[in-house]
């Protein structure tokens, strides 16, 4: 079986850490380089429930998309929730490795997996990586639908194809407008509005859209906006990443067993839908 250092080298070849944003915290958080690895678990969030899942599974390595420590810390005490995660992993000989923004812009990356989950045809990156002569790496993807759909039907289709969350999927724009082309970006994407408008697509699918950027975007163009849960837009990457490591394992005769966590770690747990046409004469704010 491979050693942890060998598996990490394979992961770094897939998602080179030097391609992560400067503010990001990617790479190995804990783990003994010489330890053997037989089983790997992929997940979006390194929360306690996922750490416990890795232990129960008998995983030697947990690979997550989101960092455990995005900002500096002075303690890993078990009295903190992140410290408890570290203690749980180390006590049970489970290594933790993070691929975040270096996986976002990879080829294939997080947005490729999102597009794949929706059977969208990828045309090009939304924001190309200038260091990639092939023009395949970059943030987000421009995609085409095989058959145009009205905005309301496209939103319902996204909700049906992505993992279920309490938030579901929201749409902004004319519900009857046809969607033929769409920009997709897994995770928070409202910083990409300028690039999306420049691309001339009919819709933009991402997560964590805020009121003011959405309001301003609607005033500036007829672009439809599809807002899904952050976790749901990034979870497909876990399956893609596991398949990539599987392929590497097969080529090298490692015999690794890879698993994808189905634990829903989206922080929202309930949703109460309001009336689409509220009576503004009673109880509505002025």
C-alpha cells in the first residue's frame, strides 16, 4: 500500500498547492508521512461529524474541499470545535488534506463537476487562468444546455440534480425567459458578475448570492440568477476527486479504497417558504 507522502504527492499533482489563492490554506493539516494509506474519504467540510465518519469508516486519510483553519490559530485545544476535530483525527491515525481554491481552478475542477452533475456542455472557463496555455484551467465554466429551458424549469432541474438541502434553489429574473447558455461557479460567486455579464450568457448558477449584488445585477442586465446552497454546488467535486484518485491508484497498483461522504454538512437545517404574493396590508414591514 502507498504511504501518505505518496498519496499526498498524487493529490498535489491533481491540485498543485501553488495555484491556490494567497489567502487560502490548503495542503496537509495533520498526518504521518510514512503511514500507510488504504482507505480515503472525500468530503466538503472538515467538521466533527465528518471526522467521526472517517474514523467509523476506518479511513487513513480525509480529503476535504474547505480548510479547517483558513485563518491562523494559536491553539488546537480540544476545548475548541476545530481542536476537537484535530484531536479526533490524530488519535485515530487519520490524516487530513485540503484542496480548496487550487481545486476550484483545476482542469477538471469544482465547476466542471458542477456542470457534469447537470449534464451541461462545457465550452470554456469563465475566468481563464493566464498561466494555462491550453486555456482549460480557470474559475467557473461557460456551459450550454442541450435543450433550452425557461428559468423556472431550469431552477427546478438544478434542484432535482443537486444534493437536497434546506435552502433548495432560488431564481432571480424573468421566470419565463429561456436559458440556452449558463455560467456556473461552485461556491460563492457574486464577485464574478462582471465576467458573467461579459460572457453574454442567459443565466448564472452559483451560491451565496446576496441581496444588493443581485439587485444591482438585475438592474444592469436581463441575466437570470440561480442561487443554490454552497455545499450542494461543491459536493459533486468530491465524487470527481475520488474518481481521479481511483484512476491514479489503478495505474500504480495501489488498491486504494475511496469513499465519498453523503453527510449533508450544509449549515442550514430548515426552510419555511413564504407566500409568493404576500398581502402587504397586514404584517408586512414598511
